[in-house]
C-alpha cells in the first residue's frame, strides 16, 4: 500500500503554469544533487537557440504546451492508419495517458527564487512510486523523455519540426547507417533555422543517471560521424525525476562546425527555407512548410475525420493569425489572446436563437474563424485545427493512401504469414523497411504535392465544414465557453485540456 503518511490528495489540476528547471552543460556528468532546488537559476527570457552561458535556468510553461509536444513527437504511425483512421484516437491516448497517470505537481520554495517563477513543479505521483511495476515505469520514462525533449527543443530552443531518425536523416548516409543493426543512432533530428544547423537529438527519461547519459552520448557520436561534414549540433536531453523530487532537465550539447546544411529542394514558390520553429508561421508563403505542418497534424486530422458528428464542435478564434505568433513556446493560451475573447463576448451576446449558418456568417464578418475540434476519447485533451489546414491534411491523406496501396508489403493483407522462426527483431526490421520505402515515395512525390496542397489550403478558406467532412450537418459552434477547459491555439491548430483530472478519478 501507499504509506499512510502520504496524504490522499485531490486530483491534480492544471489551472496554473509550472516551472521546469533546466541545466545546460557541454557533456554528460553525474546527476546534480538537488541543485534544481539549491542552485541559483537564471530567469529564462526566451530564446531562438542555446543560451550564451551554460548553467541552470528556470523557464515556465503550461500543461497545454506539454500535451502538444506529446501528441506530435516520435514515430509517424499514420501510414498504417489509412484504412482505420479511428485508431488514431488510440495512438493519441497512448501518448498522453502515461503523463496524466503518473505525473503530479507540487509547490516548491527554491533557495534562490527567480522573478516570474510560478513556484510549482512536476513530479511523479504516489501511484507511480508505490504501485507501478518496473516495466510500466520504463514505458512511462520513455514517454516522458520523448515529450520533454520535444518541448525543450521546439518550445524552448526554437527548433523546427522534429523527425524520427529511423526513417532517414538530413543526408542519405544516415539512413544507410541506421539500417546496420550494429549501429545505434539518436532518436530525432531537426533543422534550426536561426542557427543554420542540423540537430541530432537523443532523449532519455525517468531516473536518468550518468550511465544512461553516456549511452545517449555514444549514440549521438555515431550519428555525428556520419553527419560530420555538415555543421550540426548534438543534443542530449535527460528528463530526470524521482518521487517527491522535481522534474528537471539536463541538456548536454556540442557544436560541430562544418559545411552549411543542404539547400531545400526547389519549390513552386522559390522557398529557401521552411521557416521558424512553428511551421504555421510560414504557411502563406512556403509550400514545404505547408507539407510539413499537414504531416505533423495527420494524427489529429484522422481523429477529427473519424469521430462521430455529435462529438465535433466549432471553436471561435481570432482570424488574425498575428495574435498567435510564437513568443515563447508554440501555443498561445487563449486567456492571453484579447482579440479572441472580446470577439467571442460580442458574438455570444447576439447568438440567442440564431440559426447556425447565420451565426457562422456573423462570426466570419466579425473577424472570427471557427476551428474544428473534438475531445480525444479516453482523455481530457481536446485537439483541433482550422478549415484550411484540415483541407490540406485531407489532400495529403489522399496522396498517402495512394502511396500505401502501391507500397509492397505495407498493407497487412499483402504480408506473408507470420514465420515463427523469425525473431521479433527481424520482423520489426521488415516493417521498418516498408515504412522507409513509404517515406521515400512521400519525398519523391513532394514536387507534385506542393501545388496540390496549396490549392487545397486556399480552397479550404471558403469551404464549409459539411463539405470538408462530407457530412450533411455542420458542427455546432460553441460560443458558451467551457470554464472547465484551458484553451490554447497556434496560427492553425487548437489544444485544450481540462482543469481537472480524468472523470473516473473525480468520482
């Protein structure tokens, strides 16, 4: 049993922001002993790259930002969901449920308070500490490590979209090396537009000690050898936490000078770069950014596409995207978006007994857009997107479905019967080879995709939700607001979380 001295606390609420201590270093070292409480921290003022000086920092973030990182990081499973889009809900549940199940928050009083800090930090909860078996702890540590690595690299340090390295990296040689089972390479890679560097990234999570960090550093060194001719940075993120201690990050990094990154392929718009960390900031003038943003949101698209109509709602947000440009992190809490709140209040006052199509026209005339959203079943997370990004995702899905149908072995019905003599590792390698073929065909199709997705994106602006969803009824516009939700948005996406824990835990 959980010890009697552990209080029977109420379910965790996410109404407040919290602080995440971060230690920047030049390489793996022993775990700092409670320095996340005792060391003097520098206030985090926002960055588009690494700080000039290593040491302890105290950035503040929101649960919404963490959940967005959880839903977007890691392996792209959408090639396998072409015929069964409802399974996208299951994948989203798998990415966020360990965080809800095992993380708690507690008040802290550090020895050297930082101006603007919230005084709340994340930790493992008593269920994790006293009632969770070792294998479940390992799985939770993996999910925590990947999520906090995505958050650190993108929300904190301004990296562009991350990609799983198992499907290939910025240069073909990395993929060839990854096919060698004797080589163990990092988890992720990305391109930092401000630094003009590739980043190779390894994530570690749980009770991260020096041994685990050294293993990660060796994986980064193997990737660096392949990428050595090009300027790049190796980044090792350790998301370390023990029960009743604070979650803190160590970010060990090393800069490797070399040739500038490869120029992006020529596009129909003459793009020279995908743009800043949030691809959505460049969707209007970059076809490659549009492809990247649509691919990053395919899980959410499939979830929206497959949910019953009664579970969909249209959420009003300001049509002026400049109110949601990235300042710190990727999302803008809607309580910090006065344009959306003011226009919602005006529309709410005139909405009584108004038919939906008239109400929707009034929203658009007032400068509001209506993002499609739904609650992910089994969670208290709501995800959504704009109609024009939805239209681009729909077009990309059609192209991916065509590729999947002609990729040998990707469809389950095309695969030979399971050979019991083949090890699980060998079977996984076969599936990975099929995913790589799929990915290669996606990249080969990029020149043809650019004008197709651009056309869909532009047409989506004036399309109705009933046309995009191919359903007779429009999703109901939610102007009442839900005080139990904390909402946030990017230029083209929406995320909301409950202020409270899961309903079953509240019962």
